[in-house]
C-alpha cells in the first residue's frame, strides 16, 4: 500500500465546496468481521472496492450522533523506524441512554475498522483494515448536579504507517 509517485502534486485546500468540519456519517465493524480488504488502485490511489465482510455480518451504522460531535484527526509522527500517523475518530452524544451504555460495552476489546463520510469534500475514508483496527476509549458521565450535562464521548484511535484511505463509493 504505497502512494503512486507519478501523480502530480497539486495545491491544497481546493475542494470546490464549503469548508464544513467533521464527518457526516460513520460506520464500523470489528476487524475480525472483514473477509477481505481491497488493494489500492495505482492510478487513482483510492481503494479499488469496498472492504468485504464475512457472511452474516453487516456494517454497524450509520452511527446516529450529533453532526457537531463527529471528527477525524490524523497527525504525522516519527520514530527511529520512520514516519507514521496517529489517527483518531471522535464521536459522541449529549445525554445518556441505557441501550447505548450496554451496546458500547460490547465493543470494548475489539479493534474496529471505520468508514466515514467527510463533510467537506463529501468523500469516504477508511481507517483500519483486516490486519489492524482502531481501539475504543469511552468517556461517559452524568455531569455534576442539576445543571451538569450527561454525555458519552467515544474515541477510536491507533498508530499506523498509513493515512486514512479514500474509498470511491460506499453502498451502505
């Protein structure tokens, strides 16, 4: 999985769209549910197809949370082994629900693969694959006192040699 060095370098920030932050939609699966992961198209540098799932499994989502509470961050870092990326998907909701509390607990310990629709530019990214996924961290609380705001914040994160991959289409 390498970038094609023959594509021309073009200017940054030209998306021909409004610069609206965040993610529009989010889907995820435990990486063990993936039966295959597509190759990169060497010409477009996008994934050649959607990741496939084992029989009987489906993508979880789209995750229904506030638009203001979904974000993706990718930070370059380096070590003696070379350059890598610290990747993080953050999402959550104000308030708490018993069903969500129970359901979120079911995903602790899994490595997750994420497909997200980027709001600015309206394209899909894939973070994680069948070899390594993102780990889930939870920050949930009731708030303090009658004016406190109960909330559930979830963060999926990893460190990878690869940036998020672009997926041309996603049918879910």
